[in-house]
């Protein structure tokens, strides 16, 4: 870190100033504790307990959240995020950046929610197209003792995908543009004698690394705290001399950075990092937060705790970029008896790793929280091959791309080494290029068709005009599952990957 212009070096002994930065990301409404190996872990009350403990031990503490507080629990969705903001208010984060799921209830609602928050929300790259006015404050300077810490907020390009219908909203999303904007903000505030500069991002670990590599060392960025890809880093990744950290997802862990500075020279003396596990051994639950969560839970349990369906055993969805039991079940349920030939279900729509064997209405709403419309389109066999090849591109296995679950009619074998299909069958037969079939995709994926499927929407709509076949997928799943008993599904080779 370069010394601030105009600062005089002062010799002699001095006590270093300590600073602790706690960070979390992708909480996704993970308010209640989970049980792992017979031990309770996480939950917002325990996170609050850890924050209270560290703040009491280290007066110069900052708590930063790198986006995606929303979506993932019935408590969040029932109250359209307002409950989440009220709960986060009790944690009193010092700075929060937007994640893509903060826009799930609409941008107008997000701006209302910001007014409910007693904590600052920052974002440097979301703006109104007509006059280029930013929607949020781009940065925040947090002062702790003699130190001034600059935070700059950046969001993933997925926010554009989520807000295609918001024609007046724009964003610069290219990493190169983001690096240039960061440099401008850093240059502007050098005169305020900033001691440490942090990028609080929600662009994903790979993009964080790309961004760090593009930053000029003279701009003074010292740390990137990231989110979006749910990457659990035990140690910082260092790119271009900049440490990058991310704390997975949920409330089972918390990142902790301990820094010490020379107060006279405004120079960083020491940096250390560790990942804190939040369980009964590490901290106690905060009783006030626990009581508030219980009040919300009591309301939602009364409304949503009825049994909807049962499975023969717990079914799993362990990763979004592979065929899964629950992916097969939910794709098949939607397709069977429908007016279309193939369901292409967004894998990221399925938000829990395990469901069942007893499925309550609340479980369904937490597992599948997206109530978007369903569009039916007609594609040729050749077009479908291009779409699936795009889904299975190499980025799907290393990055945070969109991935899909297919209903049982389609089975493919993909060679990663040769980047081609060894087989591509529909209803048990190799699919001809000229065969026309009707597919169904959710509205979010329809609105971003070319980005997610690698083929222009206009090319597909030229086959036949698309139409909306249901206005809310969540309600359809609730109806189709109601009263079902003993459901089962297996991974059966619909998506087979060979090296």
C-alpha cells in the first residue's frame, strides 16, 4: 500500500492499530440452524452471537456482507424480503453490497426495502439509462479509530438477466469496465487519506480473480471480499498481490480478517485470515435475534406446515451442474401429461440439496421459490443440439453458469475432451436434425435465451410463435405434488459426461 500524499514519516515506537473485518456472503435466508453429524451449526441467531462476541473483543470491527441476503427460505419469500431486512437490521452490518437475488422481488421493491434497512447498501454499477444516475451509493468510507476504510460495491452481470423487463435500468458488467470504474473511485478519494481499500463484490470467484489481474497496482485496492459462486476459501487466493476471500454460503461460517496498521505512517503492518465455524463451541445464540426468528417461524409454520407429498426416501440435488434425482423428478412432473415434449428446467431453481421423505408445503416453497411463467417454444433437433452443447461447455464445470435438468425423453453423452456428443437421443432414438419438438423453459431463461442457450431467440421463434402455457410454475408444482405418496427418482444417465 502506498503512503498517503503529504503524510510525514514519524520515527519512534508506537502501538499498532488493530482492525478486524468479518465477512459473509450468499446468506440466502439461511436463518435457522442446521444439524450436521449430530451438532447444530449456523443460523442467524448464532451469527449474531459471534458478531456480538468479536465486537466486544475487538472495538475496531467491521461486518461486511457481499450480497444475496434474499431468497432461500419461506420466511424471506412470505414477507418479500422485508423480514430479511428486519433480521439483518439486528445484526447491524457496517456495509452491504447488492447480490443478484436482491432484485428478485423487483427493483421498485428493492428501493423500498433499502428504505427499511438501517445499514448502508452500496453498488457502483447499477444506473438509470436515461440520465446515467446511479441507483445506489457506489462506495462507503468506514472509520474505525484513526483508520479510514474505503468499500466499493460491484454486482454480477446476472442482475441484467434478472431485470430484462426493467427497460430503464442499465449496468456496466464487463470486468474491464469494472476495473476502470474502480480506478476512478480510488483516484477520486485518495485525497481523503484512505488507509485500506476493499472491493465488496458479487461477481463470482473467477471474475474476482480476473478483476484483480486487471487492476493497476497504483489504484490502491488492497482486498476483494466476494460472493455469488458460493466459494468456500479456507485461505485467501492472491492475484496481482490482492487477497481474494469468500465464505461459501449460508450462516454456518464467517470469514475473519485481522489487520494491524501503523497509526502514524498509515501503513499496513500485518494481515491474517481465518474461517470461523459457527457452532455451540464457538459462540452462543443471540436471544433477541432467536426470538424474532421464532416469531416469523411460528407464522409461516401455521400457514405452510401441512404435508404435501411423500417420497420413498430423501431425494438429492447435490450440485447444480450435473443430473440429479430431484432435477429428474421435477422436470418429469412438469412434462408428464403436458402440451410440450421436453421440459428444460433451470438447475439453479432448485435451492435445497435434499428434499423429503416427507414434503411439507413450506419445504416445496423453499426448494423451488421461483414462481415465474413457463414458455413453450418449437425447436429443431439441430437447434436443440446447439443449445445443449452450449449448456455443457467447459465453463459449466468450472464456473457459475446456467445449467439444466431435462425430462426423461432426452439422453445425451458429452465428451469433454472432444467437446462433442457421443450420443444424443430423444425418446430412445438418435435425434434427427430436422425433427421438430416443443420445449418448455421458465420465464427467466426465456428472457435471456441467447445468453443461456447460445442460440438467438429470434431463430427459434421463427419456427413457431412461442406462447405462455402457465403463469406460475410454483403453483403448478404445488398442485401436481399435492396428495402424491411414495414418489421416487434416480440419476439414470440423462446427462452423461465422459472425459
